């Protein structure tokens, strides 16, 4: 995006995405019921970050 604020937000969201990925990994390892929901959230957030930072 050309908007600097949007790009900055996208960069900040990358840290949250990394934390979500770690949480999803732990949830999968524990065979927790939330693993699939976390994976969906990760895909959606990753797409949003891509749009904001392109």
C-alpha cells in the first residue's frame, strides 16, 4: 500500500502473526480443539498483512 500508516500496521501485525503461529504449533502438538481455528486465523491475518505491506 502507498499509505505509510497501513504499511506500519502491517509490520506490527507480523509480530502478532509469529505469536499466533507459535500458539497454533503448541495447540497442534497438544491435539487441542482450537488448532484448526487458529490455522484459519493465521491464513486470514497473513493475507491482510500481505495486502498492507505490498
